C-alpha cells in the first residue's frame, strides 16, 4: 500500500511540474497565451491540492499511530532498563 501512495505522489508531482507557463516574448499574443496558461494552472491546482491533502491526512494519521507505538516501546524499554539497573545496584551493594 505504501508503494501505491509513493507512486501516486510521484504521478501528481510530475503532472504538476509538466504544466509550466513560460513567457516566450513581449508581443500581445505571447502575453495573452501566458496569461491564459496561468489562469488554467490556477483553476487546476485546487483539485490536486484536495487530493494531496487527503493523502497527507492519511499519512499523518499513520505516522501518529506509529509515533504512539514507538513511544510505548520506548517507555517499555525504559522500565526494563530501570529494572536491570536496580538489579545491578542490588548486587553491588
């Protein structure tokens, strides 16, 4: 499933990078083409942003869950190390 998300992000990023507006000259026709391109880019952008936001929300949710699990593992390790330290101290004293 992670591969699907990764490939989807790559597809979206390539698609967004493929549509770049470049002003090629100073004539009225070139400026009109450039302005039309920019207007099209602005209209198409929110669709991708909504999709990216939903995918990012899913990823953030998974990362929060993973973070919670790692914190629990760290807490468990801390308890075990404290127990081990107490045993070592009891043998020393």
